C-alpha cells in the first residue's frame, strides 16, 4: 500500500476531477434517475470482496453507477424538499473535517472543533436576536434538534421528570403545534414519553398559519381536563408551505400559560440574513428554544442542524449532561464547558462546525442575503406566472422560497377530489420522468397540492421559465388524455 500522504494525493486528484465534472454537468444531467429499486438491487448485488479493490476501479463504480443514479439534489432544476446545492467550501470542509477526525464530543478530543462550534453558535444566536446568555449546539438535523429542544421543554415542566420519567408529572403533558408542523415534533413527543397523542395539531387558516384562537381554546380545554400545557411550537418556514406562524402572538400565549415556547426555524431561520425579510421572524427572539438547520437554507452539505436556547448553556446541560468516569468533570481547568456531548444526545460527534464556520466566513451575511432575496424574488416570479396560466390555481402565499399550487383544468373541476388528487400526482410523476426538473406534492387542507421550493443558489430565471414550460407541456398532455377518454 502507498503511504498515507501518497494515497491522499492520488485520491484527492481523482476525486477532485469527479466532483468538478459532476458540477459542470449539473445543469444538463437528468434530475432524477429512471431506475427502479430492482434495477439498483441488480447493480449492487455483490458479495463482500475477499481482497481489496484498486481505488480507481472503486471510483469508476462511483461515477458510472452511484453518481449516475443519484438524485440530482445539487441541480438548479431540483425544486424538492429543503435540500440545497452544497457550497463547494462546505463539501471540501467535510473532507478536511474527516481528515482531522476530531471527536467533537469532548474538548480534549477536539479543542479547535469545540471552540469553532461555540463561535458558530454565537453567530447564529446573535443573528436570530438572542442575548449574550444564549447558547447552542449542533445536531444531526432538524429532527434531532427538535427532539433536544422538546426534551428541555419537558424537563422544565416538572423537576423530577428527568429522573423518573413522565410518571413524575402530576398530569399528562401536552405540546401544541400547527397541523403544518414537521412530523419530528410528534416523533419527539413519542420518544420523550408524552405519546404521539400528546401533541395537539392546531388547524391553520387558509394561508396555512396556525389559528391562535383555536390554540387558546385547545389549551383551555386541556387545562379544564386537568392536563398540563407544556410547550407551544411555532413554525418559521413550514415544510409544505414555507410560511411563518404569528410568532409574537404564540410567544404571548406560551407565556400566559406558563409553557415553553419553541420555534422550528429549521428552514426559515435563514431569513435573518436578509434586511428585507428579517422582520418576518419577529418574535423568534422570545422563544425559549429555536432550531435552525445549516443544511437547509445555508447550503451546507448534510447533515447539520442546530438548536439554540435563550437562557444559556445550563438549559441544555440540565437536560443532557451525564458525566461518565472516563470523561469526568473532575479534571480541573476551564474546558468542561466546551464538552459538547453534555449539551445533546450524541456522544462521538463529527467536526461539523467546520463546514458551517467556513461557509459563513466564505459567504458573509451579505452573501447569504443576496441569494436568499434572489430566491424569494424568483419564487414570486414563479407565482405570478402561474397566476396567469390557465388550469393552475395557487394556494397560500409566498413568504419564503416555497410556492404551492394545484393543477385544476376545466375538465377536472367537476371531478371528484380523489381524481383531482391523482391529477397532481400524475403531473408530478410526469415531471419526474422527464428528468428536466423535480418538484414534490404535499397535502394542504386535506388535499394533494404541488409544491416548488427554489433552494439551489444555481437556479436562475431561465430555469424557472423552463419549469413553467415543462408544467405547461406535461399538463397539456394530461388534458389531452382526458379529452381522449383517459382517466383523470
Ligand atoms: C420545518 C422543519 N422542521 C424540521 C425538519 C426536520 O429536519 P431534518 O430533515 O434535518 O431532520 C424539517 C425537514 O424538512 C422541516 O422542514
């Protein structure tokens, strides 16, 4: 085997070529593969090799088979979930972080990683309007970050819960969140022993914001029944619609009811970078906890979430710190507070702060501001063009870079709602099969709708024009089928 430095040199050059070629082809390669699971099962059905294989052969397999059938998440024509084109500096920061292989759990195993994580968290806290006491920790993503925040909320509700579990609480604890909140809120309640039914899904208005009068009524009902309202969750950038709940009012309701106030800004937190859109987050600074995912609108490669708490590191430490003997606190020095394993559920942790730190330094606030404002502008453009297209009906409002709509041609208007739902799915599938773009569907108001998120910093107006053309072309085909007696 070559020595370590030679291996890195060889691999580094070869991988750089692959990544650069991939980047150059992004605009023209199909966004989604046509392969079915069985096709890929066949490709990868092989035994564990007895002897090692040369790296060039492995890299050929990567290019020809792995990358060839990968989802085109980094494409400017990918309009799916909040999955970004990763910033090159983030991609290469990941390589650097792997090379150093710091264990970012304990200070001693990653002194610079701990210091950079603390610094990055300070930047994010300041950006979102938190004061100097605030603190944060990185997590694997928004789901884990929500779990960490809700654990803090649960533990604050009653002193003994952390030791004895929820049976120590005098009554059932209840969490309140919009029906548009991410499913990880319910998952977290389940994991934390509150049960999935411990989450009240509050209906939204026709613009998909949580209805605060219904929230108040639900809390009153629970109180009357002897249950304990524990946490109010506000969403800043809902998964399906990108809209932002009325945070100041939610903060008041939480305060009046002695509840923890948590804001899920996994996606929308990035609005804080924009002077033009920052005010949409008003009220977020009142939250006891906030989550914000660098791997969504900050274009940091997966996986990287963050949870921030207003009242200081002790909030997270009280919920998570356990000192095993081998990481004993009793070692003197000022390093204990930089043991990030004390602030969340992970033990061994990746040096993830490096890619966030490098991305933030590379972009600066203004770099993010420019892209975020451009993407929201493009989304408004898409929305206004859809408003002019017959057969399309927009849903809700554009508050971030998400636009929802339905394809409802004249021929489908009198059909059943199930037929209308199927039509959305068929249009989505046709667009997927075309390979020219990728969009998703979601459920809004109980019915299927189309959803577009402009989340690649590579997306330009010409891509949006192409998407509109594609929607027109594929929807015309569906209308044609219907005209010929096809099923709608
Ligand atoms: C609003 C919101 N919160 C939380 C999450 C969960 O984040 P992750 O997928 O990183 O776990 C998502 C994911 O899309 C989301 O949209």
